[in-house]
C-alpha cells in the first residue's frame, strides 16, 4: 500500500509545545514519535511531522489545513484554543458552504480553516494551497501538474470566479483534487495577502525504493529548485521532501543513525544504497 503524503511544519524549538497543543484540541489525535528535533503526531488519521529546524522559516497562510469539525461545540473549542495567542484571518460565522466556518493562525503561525461537517464520509483534515501574488493564475497548471505526476490522482471538483473582482472570471475559486488518493484543496486569489509558499510547510513523499525517489525528484524539480537532504521546491514554490521509507528504521537504530544522518546531510537527492553503506561502515 502506498503511504500517505505527510505534511511537515517547521518550528523554532517549539515542536513539542505545538504537539501538545494540537493533541489537546483535536479529538482524534496523539503523539506517535519523538526525537531531539522531530515530533510526529497523528490528527484524524493523518500523520504530521513537527520539525525543530530553527528560525529560518515559518508557516504562513499560503498553505493552511481545513479541519472538518463534527459539531459547532467542537468548532468553538478548537477555535478558542487557537485564538488565545493566534490571529484571525476570516471571522468565525455562518457561510454558504458551512453552518460555521473561520480561518485562523495559531500561536506558531500554522493556519487552520475550521468548518463543520456532520457527514461520516467527510475528510477531516485537508491541506489547502493558496496561489496568490506571483502565483495567482497558476492553480489550473498546478492541478494538471500534480495529477499527472502522482498515481491515483484527479481533479474532483473545480469552482471558478464569476463577476467577483479583483479576481478574473474563470480563475480557480476552490478546487478539490486527489493526489495519490489524498484530498487537497487549491484556490487562487488576486487579493494582496503578502505571503508565498516556503519551507515553513512542506509535504513528504514516502518512497519504497530508489526508483520512486528518482521519479518524484525528477518530476517535481522540473522548473523547480533542488535543496539539501531530500528537500526541493517545485515550479510553484511548494516545498517537498522525497524520502525513503527505510530512513525511519535506520534513524531509530542508535548504532546506525549518526552515520546515516552524516551521509544524507551531504546529499541533495537521497541515495538509498549510499546511506545504507554509510550506516554500516
């Protein structure tokens, strides 16, 4: 079975605190793993990596996470917890698409769109990519790009602007797509939000072998940018980590972790054989 694409949030020595906050407000959540710089949590069945990477990057509203609450009381509890030291982007209230909805940044800058859905089939946690600024107008291209690269992918629904200045007619107002079987939301706006995609939120693709690593690396770096340690930026500026599944096992082995880390820290695209050989040298 293909592993899910997992979000990664970048923090500055706040990953543990963030994990405790998220697991206290989301009903179906738990901490699944901890290391000196990485905390893993599960929210509504979705794994999320919390990385203590330092002060260089910070999450912003260009990538948010839509969470479908089961009731208005759940909505209020989560909203109030995030509002204590966070900031409201769209006020909580009744909207055409939800009996209650709001967009909020928590104290760490991670942005959440909260809605209410009583449907048992609703996806509880959905990543949302907002194409604004220099990326405005690129949502259609992104939909075609991602659904071509990943298997089991398709555009599920697309709503377009019509007579809604400053947005041009036909631009993507709200699209839901499946990427590798997972639901993502894409939207674009001509309004000036002053945010752009960065490493503050990235997405990890878990690869079973070197062939998969080579494939995703080559496809996602087309007109994009290579970085270090399996990180890259695609043509739209969205950050991805292309990592082998076996890396987790190596890093959990005290006898091999240090050598493996030293090896992959010097790489751009990760090479499984070289990492394995370095870990047993």
